[in-house]
């Protein structure tokens, strides 16, 4: 199972709609966030993978119907518009919630993202946290 090139571009562009980057904070497209999502998706059952691929095709169709071009060719405002439409679409909710969570978790797990907003990063490399939330 693998996504088409166009589906991959939808993942990468829609991820920028979730984590667009501002100033010194990089957009998700500058990091391997889309590749991380794909790696996870490749472990899913064929039915879940296919449903995700179908949702990605629908999202690109939304961009084509509104803007007349594929999602990856839209400016930041256009990407934000499509992202908002997807987020508000009840039919796409089974896709949107896990997609948004995986994109955000993968994004903020990367040093350029967490350090840009002043977070120390994952604690698991340093032994994790106690049940009370303190470093081990």
C-alpha cells in the first residue's frame, strides 16, 4: 500500500494548514512530518488506508472545485481555507481527527518545532517523568 504522489502532496500541504509556521517557527512542510504520517499509515489495515486515501482525494477535489487548482498550488490563505472546510466537514471527521492529531504530535516531536517555541522536547531520552510530572 502506498499513497499516490498527489495524495502525498495533499498530506504535506494540509499539514501546513495545521502547522503553518510563523517567523522562526518552521512549517511542517520543512520537516519530515508528512513522511512520518505516511510511515504510520502504511501500518494500517487496507480498509483504513484506502479510506484515508479516498479522503485525501476528496480534499484535493475541494481545492480544485473552489480554486481551480490542486491544493499544493494554493497560497497560505487558500490552504487555510481548505483546512477550515475539512475541519468543519462532518463527513471527513473520521479522517480529520486522527490526521490532525498525528500531524501535530509528529511536528512537535521534532527539535526544530519544539525548540522554536521554547519547549525542551521529549523527556523519554532523559528517562521520562515521574507520575507527578517531574524529571526522573
